[in-house]
């Protein structure tokens, strides 16, 4: 991925627009990361008004988006959901046809829906608008409970910060885990929140710090290579296994086992990028036990093999 186009329309949301600029438009050459050819585009270049009373001056029309490797669609006003600019819809359809990446933030998913590229796909948007999307576009499988969804090369995300999670998810596939961690560290945000995490926590945050699960998850990350059971984790959290499992799912949107498996894959990605360790050794370090189990989890989570991933992203130093 080398070229990125962000499409804006009148009434755009500044925060969601800004996070796309932060993720793909910032020059990080001083961190050793090559910049993208990044441009902001509009159907009619010129002054584009935001939904907060100020405007930006957009220099580029949609011609750049016609060939961009990634087309990002920012939120649009609710009044336009049923009447998306056909010029933008055509750009989106052609991007999907030529197998470019498409990414929408929050209600930007309504642009992709109106263009027809979400038909027959699973997608998400802000939970507040999910029912509306389901009624307007019954051919879309709308999931209101997740941060982002990737279906092929189309990524839809929920509101505000979930859009940044989706951007980092895409960067991880294009640049690898280690480079994306560097980008996230510079942003001072968590490098990885799984798309399956709930859009909002079902219960209020606990008023007592000791009830937080952070010490338990920190301990889990420090002990990835050993077998960890719900009973062990619940004991560390001073909860019953049933209460711990329920609380963990409410806070993280995943079971302890699923969350742990994803963290082990992330650790394997880092080792594949930064070391020349063999697959059996990496599997042991990550708690998978064998190279075969490592391969199974890699295929399930990333859709590729450890060997192929290393060939693409390796910057290995001697182990």
C-alpha cells in the first residue's frame, strides 16, 4: 500500500477525519517508516464545511481516489444517508472492483452501503445507527456490537476511537506488527484492540481500583508461554471462575481463552519480524506448544502462514 485517498463531504466530522489523517498522512520518516502518498479529496474541490462550524480547503478532486491503494470514507450527515453523491459512490464501486482497500469510519459506512459494496457482507457502524443501516440496507449483515469488521478488503468501523483501531488493524496487515506498534506508541494509544471487542462496556467501570482486571491481563502477557486456566486467572483476580469469565467478557468483548490466543499470535508476529528463531521455538515462547498449533492459529487469525508472514515483514537480527 503506497497511496491513500481520504474522501470528505460537506458536514464531515472533524475527529474521525483527523484520525484518518493521523494514521495515514503523518510523515514518520524519522522513525524509519516510509510515508504514504496521502491526499484529501472531494467531489468538488474547494471549501468543505465541517459539522462544527469551520471549513477546510480541499485541493484534490476524486481522480486521485480512482487509483489509490486505500480509499477512506469519513462520516457523512444523517440527512445524506439516502442520497450519497453518485460521483463518490462510483469511485467506491470501482475501488472495490479493482481490489483496493476500502475503509469507513463511523457513519461513513453508509457511503459504502449506498454504493452497494457492502451487499452480502458483514459490516458495522456506530451502534446508535446500526438499526437504521439494517432497515435501509437489508442485504448487509450489520453487527452493532464490535469495534470494526474486515470482510475481504473492506473494513467498516464504529464511532470515534474505533476508527483508529480499524486504521491500526489495516496498518498491521500492510506494515507488520512491529512497525504498527511504533506508530501506536507515537500516537500514545494501545497498539491492538481486537475488532470483536464490544463497542461499549456493558457495566460501569469499577469504583475500586483493586477490582480492575488490568493486573491480571498484565500477568497473562508476562506468562504467555505457560498454560493458563480460567481457575488460575480467577484466583488471581480474587473472583469465582464464573464471575471472572463474565466480567472479562464484559470488559474485553472476548472470552479469556480467545483474548489470550490473540495475544499469543501478536507475540508470534513480533518474534517472526524481529528474530530468526525457528517455528518450534516461537511456538514454545508464545505458549502454542508446537509449530502445528502456531500455524493453525495464524491461519485462523491472519489468514496466512508464519513462514509467509516472516517473508513479508522480517527485519530479523540473529536470535
